[in-house]
């Protein structure tokens, strides 16, 4: 059987899109980088636009967001920044569901992205038709979905959660005597289920980046750096979580990195986070958790292939041509807004951050 036959059609199409998007963007020279940066800065001003980047996009895009008065964070926090900012155009550097989330919360603004082909394996692995059928099998359960989902999946959810507030929201649902359907990330779902003891049926999605961390190689690394602390995102496999000193969202990992007495930190999340981590703790040694080694199925790099599709050149072209506009059906948007607002209101009432996704 050929490898191609084992890849679902939707995923194969997305892989083709990645190749098509990356190959026309050869490595830029320093002069070209400066030129793109200046042109993007000018266009942001001319168009009344603000650049909002995810922690996992390339360093140069995070730096550009910082330097132009934009913002770098995770998806809900990015969308929240977009709501509060005066700009008419939100330029979201990240993956598609992040653009959709910004549009759900800021329908009056134009939301554009460097490419609409940047997806997420959690979103792709949770198609609305299949997830709806799954939910219909358990009509007595509350549907709780992670932020990394399409607007259509959000629209059929009772609750949307992030990795920062998921445990408190699940405990709140449990306190009402309700059972839960969880989607899409199986590792995060299992982690919450173990922490809370909630009755949860899990959709079996996974993040292609976090799923690659290897416990055997992590143990070897921990022996080499016995004083290091391991900070892991909860989308990582259980064998990684069980060895971690701290498990939390990207923003929580940065904060714990700052307060930790350890001078060496082993980080189990996308390497894009190292840009902000190294600003937060410049004196500490940051080591990526291993994704390769003897137990790896392929040579991986802990960097999201879809996040890597955001580049200076396609960001410039999008701003220049005003293409890659995020469109969301208004009825679906309003349905998705209900669980999103429920989560935001709950988090504000409880004094919990809404930040947190992969
Ligand atoms: S890192 Fe994982 S969860 Fe985040 S966008 Fe990429 S595939 Fe999705």
C-alpha cells in the first residue's frame, strides 16, 4: 500500500497546500527582510491595521508585531486584544481557527491572514459532520470543546475552553451533576479527566507537534540536566505529562519559567515559544523537549508546519492586496459566540485568565 493511500484526503490536500505555500518563498536575504519589514510597517499604518501574532509563528513575525504596536499571545488572548484595539483591520499571524475566533469576537472588523491554508491538526481532525454525529449519540451530555476548533464546531458546543481555564470550567459543569463530551484533543481531555475525575467521553484528536515528544529521550535529557525543570503543555502525551514539573498553557509556561528557581528549563511545546521565553528569562538555559531519537517515527522538530506557513512575504502580499479575508457565516458566528461568551464571562467572574491554546 502506498503511503499516499493511508493519508486522509483532507490532510493530503493540506500537505499539498503547505508545499505550494512554502516553495514559492525561498529564503530571504537580509536586505529583503528589511525591505519587507519596512513595507509591512508602512502598510499597517496606511490601512489602519494591527499585527497580532501567535507564540508559535516565526520569530521575525513575533518581533514585527511587538515593534509595530501589535501583540503576541495565544488564540483567545489574540482575539481579545483585537476586540480592544482601535484598528479597523486585524492581521492574524497564526492558523485559520485563530482568524475565525478573532472574527467571532470582532464582526465589524476586517480580519486577514498571511495564508488561509494554515490549519491545525486538531481542527482538521474534528470535522463538523462527524463531531455532530458523535455528540448526537450522547444527547444528555454537555459538549465542551477546546479553542482549537472550527467556528462550526464551536457553534454546536455548550462551552469553549482554553488550556488555562479548562479544569475550572469542567469542575463547574461537574458541580451541576452533568456529564461531558470533550473534543478534540485526547491528551488534554485525558489530563483534565484525570485531574477532575469528571465523566468525560473523549474525541480522539491530537496535535501533530505535541504528539511527537518522546518520553525515553526526555528521561535521558533529564539525567543529563538533573537540576532542570520540565515544563509541558497539556497537549503532550501522558508519558511526558507524568514526567513534567509543571503542566500548563503557553502563557503559564512563560510565567512559571520566570518564577522557577531552576536555571535550566526543558520545554515541551512548540519551539516558537522560545522567542518570548528567552525574552522573559534571558539568563536561563532553555532546552526543547526531544521529538527525535530512537523511538521517533520520523525526524521532527517541535515546530508546527502550519504556523511556519506565515512568512514576511505572504504577510506583505496579504496586506498589499487585502486578500485572505476571513469570512464567517453570521448565523454560525452568533451561535459560536454564545459558548465563547459563556467561557469569557465565567473566567472573568472567577478571576481566571482566558489565555491558553496550542
Ligand atoms: S501546534 Fe498543534 S495545536 Fe497548535 S496549531 Fe499546530 S497543529 Fe494545531
